[in-house]
């Protein structure tokens, strides 16, 4: 089973990482017409995967320290950007990326939470497949009983809306960044010299591999029906930066309906 899940996760990652934004089918019609009914959100603890260059300037201990920074900045970014669109949180975003993050949960809750995260991945793959079909597919998707069990375990069963997220980050190390800039400087010199000699200058680009991928869904708190879903990859960025993560979330949820101030 784990091998099958890994294969599906790999395929989903490959699909989601192609391009920056998927086609427009990503919202339930009832939510589109009445977003104010879901303005109060409870965020389920989410999976945050952090990877990066491994070298003298970025080892395992460094990655743990940066994990603390990224998860703090990501949580703050999500809360701020959703509030800009008129939503408020009953339970704040809580990305989980370190072993110690799971210590707060008992074994049953942790198992249920992992099941919800895995189901969200699989459902996201299904949504992505349907959105790529030539014939339109109605946006009707629903999370299963694992989410219901998790809401009870976390005391979120009365929340109007549930936020599900899955995030992946790649961090460029200082050594990798310096090498990249060195190659870029050398490429510019070669390009200038080539331009002088031939009249045609070619300057190679060595862009940062830093990136962040966010898969985000808003779920009806009572029926577990998916109200809105999107996935966006932001590339060539420094995902350690709070403002950068904020912009990546803002871009990801730019199709989320705005709650009218008069209806709050």
C-alpha cells in the first residue's frame, strides 16, 4: 500500500509542478454564490515538506532551523492573506515539518491526521485529472470519514469551513547560490566577449532553484464537501522570506471568493 501511495504521490507532484497554474475549474457553485456562510475557518494541521541543497553551508541541523522559520512564516502568511479576503480563523494554520511537531498529538489523532493528509493528496490528484479532461466535469468532491474523525479529535466539528493544505519547499543553500552567481557572472563576461567578436551576444541565465508549491482547499465543515481548490507553484524564490511566502499564498488563492464586509 505504501508503494502504491508513493507512486501516486510522485505522479501528482509531477503533474502539479508543470506550469504555475491549472485551468479555472476549481470552485463549488454554492460557495461562489454565498461565501459569507463560510467566512469562519478552522485550519487542520498541514503537511510541510522542506528540502534543499546539502553542503557545508546547509546541513541537516540547518534545515531543521530553517524549518522552524518557514513554518512560522507560512502560517502567518496564510492567516494574513485569508483575512485580506474577509475570512477569519477559529483554529490558526499549523504547518507540520519536524518530528517534534507531531509530539502534541496522541497516536490515534496523529494516525487520523496522516490519513487525512494522504486522502487530500489522492483527492487532489483526482481533481487535477478531471480538470484536464476535454469535457467539463462538475466540481463535486468530498473528503471521507477520516476528516470527520479528525474534526472531532481536534474539537473543530462546529466550524463552518475547514482549510486543508499541503506545501513543499526547496531552499537554495548559500554555497549553491554563490556558485550560481559565479556561473552567471562568467556567463555575462563570455556573452559580452562573444557579442563583441560576432555581433551576437548570448547570456545564459542561472536562476535560483528555490520554490514553493501550495495545494489549498476550503471544505464545508459539516458535509466535508470541497468548496474551492487550487494548486500553485512559485519558482525562483527565497521561500525563507515571509513576504515571499505571503505573495505565493496571495497568488494561490486569488480566485477564492471575497467575503463582502457588509456580510461579516
